[in-house]
C-alpha cells in the first residue's frame, strides 16, 4: 500500500531517510560538511530550517561543540529521528512550517536572534515568492554580522545544463536499492519540488538585504549559497 508523505520527507518511512538519502543524492555527506564549515567558529546559536532527521545539525555540533541548535521541521516523523540523534541539552526542537513562520512568526514559539541560519534540501519546496519571504524573515532573525547558508537543488539555467545535471546524477546515484518512496502531498506552504535557478535565488537574497552573497559549493544541480547581515 502506498504511503503519503509531506514534501521533503522523501521516503515512506523516516527511519529509512539516512540510508536512502545517501543512495539518492551523490555527495550528501560532503554537502553537510561543506555547510558546517560556513558557520563562523565563534557562533553560539544556529537555526536549522527543515532539520529532518538532524544530520546537518549533528555535523555542525561535531565541528562546533559549543553551539545551541534550534531545529525546525513540520514533520513529527522526521523530528522523532532527530530527537534520537541530537543532544537534548543543546537542541531546541520546533515543530513548525518554516513558510508559515516566515509569514506569521507570532504563531511559532519565539526564536531569539541567531548567529547563523542553515538549511539543507528543504527550501526548494516553497514557491519563489515564499522563498523571498522566508529569506526576509531569516534576515530579520539574524544578529548583525550573522549569516545564512542554504544547500538546495537548483533549476538548471538552460536545457543543456538540465540534461547534464540529470546525466551526472543518474551516473552517480548508488546502484543499491533505494528505500520505498512516499507519495508527496502538498502540506502547509510546501509542495513538490519548486526549483529556482541559482541566479534567481541570489537575487532574492540580495533583495532581502543580505550582503556578500556567494556560492561556496556546487555539484552540478545542487549548490550551497548564502550571505551575511551587515554589521
Ligand atoms: C530532504 S529533507 C532534508 C533534511 C535535512 N535538512 C538533511 O539535509 O538531511 C527535507 C526536510 O524539510 C522538511 N520540510 C519541508 N518543507 C517544510 C516546511 N515548509 N516547514 C518545515 N519543514 C519542512 C521536511 O519535513 C524534511 O524533514
């Protein structure tokens, strides 16, 4: 029987996510490590949007053991996995839709200003208008000098690059069987993939007020990009 899932849960069973994502997405671990390096060494508070099973937060804590994490996700099943992985004394779990938080932050438990905000493989489920709204909300929740880095699939800027991205991804996807996928149903502000080009997203970041907007890692159709709040 097919299992319906929220956008971003990917697999029918959250217990399969950590194994499945490594088969589905080439260089997933390298991506997490690269993103963890984007966080300044002196950071104290980090917000992880769409934390899933907690792999990015765990990678950040490995490198920066002093950090307090605010981990937000709308999926109880994914959060349950994250809770089993992340230290309770260093993690605050927030069950919320980050798009709804962007529009009505008062509906979510208050989040104090943070030094860094990160997200991996989650924001591409929002429409471009909502991505822009979320970038503005993140900007408003960062301390002066704070930063935001997002790792996400991006829309190819040309059909030739779309074919290239697909060719490479197929060639690098693990040959081992991939766990059962769920049937994605729109949930809150997220729906099936709504990819935007890197150029569009860099513009959205600049419009939100970020400076030093940059792309620090890219592997064909997946990129890490972000910027800073002026001091
Ligand atoms: C592919 S998983 C990635 C999880 C984790 N960041 C990682 O890299 O392993 C995407 C996560 O984003 C969450 N997500 C998607 N849209 C969301 C939204 N609007 N609000 C909160 N969480 C969302 C999903 O529940 C899922 O846990």
